C-alpha cells in the first residue's frame, strides 16, 4: 500500500471508491480516476510500477464483475 501524504491519501480514497461502487457506471468512472492515480504513483515511485499494474488489473476485474 502507499505511504503517507496527500498523493497516497488520494490514491487510497480512489481505490475505496472503486471497490464500494454500487453501479457499473459508478465503478467505471471511479476506475478511470484510480487508474490515473495508480499510473502516477508508479511513475513517482510512491508504489512499485508492477504493484500499480497489479492493482489496476485487480480493480478492472472487480469493475467487470459489477456489469
């Protein structure tokens, strides 16, 4: 998981929004933002780039299950 700070907090919140989304549309919109934040976190070494890719993949599967 990400460390501390504003970027890490924003990332954690975005991940929670995807997981807690009730509709497919809500989940899809939340995933789009979370994917952007995960990519940025990977680039900035907030989390490892492979960890970011793994989380994006798992979130995408979760969004697909909501459809």
